């Protein structure tokens, strides 16, 4: 196996086309995050994006987009914001990151949403979950008929909430696109308020992340673009969500709503409107992402398995990581919430490290966010 690390700007159109074609399994795109266009978008706002071009004999067999290692740590491109991560390989080929990790100068790799079309498991999985996919290939009417048959009471409840919302606030109206950026800015404000209230890291306060999303929001290429949807009741903006669209796939990414409308579930009503609009937008699938929300079980046509975890190579980095693991195990004997403190610190440090590659800003963001997390708890 040969591994060459290059800038994505050095790849030829033929190489980008090959990567793009391999991101389609049996003619169907797996995810917008696995396309070269996503890596290119991240490359415009960060200076550390690299591509591992993987070859065997004289043939290229795979591409892996990642951030150049800092302090021995390598992360897939866009992590932890990228909802799918993985190696794009030639059909019929299996490549594991353990086969080339040290060749890229890394001691370990942290991954959040690892997808693999083959049997390869990248490392020690901390979590396994599925990305919930809504299949609209037979049209929204057929989809909703099937869901109502399986979850009659849930869909009756959502229908009742739509009627109540229209009675109290005005008719529902879906707005697709956001040329002026007003809906995106409202979404960013709502999400920042939500992150602040829950003690979570405010992604919209991270410079490169906010710029990446803003850039995608103004893109116009339907082959790959950020897409903003807004739900109004009359003249009142109730919910906004921003996601990635590529080909016939839309991946929901950042949803938010005005708390004044909470009792009518505006986020779910917005999803319903997106499903209804799918045919005219050329969409046959909506990916709701991995885990978490209970509501996804009512909408899932199927799930794409994803893993979160880490791959550790022997060496100094492994010693430090295993020492922290030992501290976490010992802390479990402490009373109350103290027992969970090292694990919470690790999760927050891992998240901040991915967003802040430089040590100074990383320490400041970690301290600010960890204090907020403890206060919210």
C-alpha cells in the first residue's frame, strides 16, 4: 500500500471525479459529507485540510480527507461537525485507517460518525448508533401513509398540532433558500441561546465553523450546497433548519425553533413540510442524522450504522490516553457527580480540540465551556 498526503487543491479533476464516483454506492450517494466538495468547503476556512491518496501497485484505491495531526491527534475532515466520516474506496476494496495512521504522522485518531462499506472497524468504538434515513423515493404520500399505519397516534397528534398552529398563528408556509442570510442568522442566534442554556459548546461562536456554515448557506450548486428551510405561520417565523444537499439527498444538520411555538412542535412540522416539498426539490432521501431524539423512531425508513471512538497507535500518545482512561475508572468511586467529572472533561476536551487546533484558544474555549457545562448541570 502507498499513501501520499496532499492538499485537496493539488488533486486533478480526474481524481476528484473518481473520489466523487466512489462516494456513490450502487449509484446512490451515501452522504454529502463524503464528497470532495465538503472537504473543499472546509479547506476554504481552515489551513490544515489534507487528503491521503491511497494506492496499491500503480493504482489509486482510496481517498481520506483529514486534518493534519496536532499533538499526535488526527481527525477526519470537518470533525466533529461532519455527520459521516470515512475512507472513500474503490468498489470491492477494504482499507482500515490502522493500515496507514502512523504514515500520516499521527499517534491516534478520534472519530465521531465513522461509516464503512466494508467489514473494517477503525478502532475502539465508544458508541454505535444509526443515522436515520427517510426514504421518499415513492413520494411523500406513500411515505406518510406507511408511517401513519405504523404510528397512528403519533401522526394524529402532529396533524392536530398543525391545525392548532394554523388556527392560532396563521397558515403554514415553507420558505426554501436564504439568499439574504436572515434565516441563517436567526438560526445561529437561537442555537447559541440553546447552547448557552445547556452548557454545550457554542459551535456558532467558533470562527471557522461559523464561516463554513455561512459559506455553504450562500452556495447555489444543487450538486452540493447548504440549504436553509424556514417554517412560517402567517407572518411569524416559527422554525429554521440548515442542512447539506447533494444530488437527491438532504442531510438535516442544525434545526432550531422559536420557543413561543414549542407546544405545537414546530421542528417536526418543518420536517413534514420538507418531506412534502421533496419531489419538487429533486430529493428522494432525507437523512436525520445519528441518534438522540426519540421522535426519529417514528420517521425512520432505515438506519445507516455509524461508530464513534478512537484508533490508538503504540507510542507516547497511547501512554497518555491510557493514563487518562485509568483516571476515569478510578474516579467512578468518587461520590455523586464527581465520579463523572474526568469523563465529562475528556469529552469536552476532545470536542474543543477538534474545533480549536491551536493550544491557546483551545485552553480558553475549554475552560469557558466546561464552567458553563458544570453550571448548567
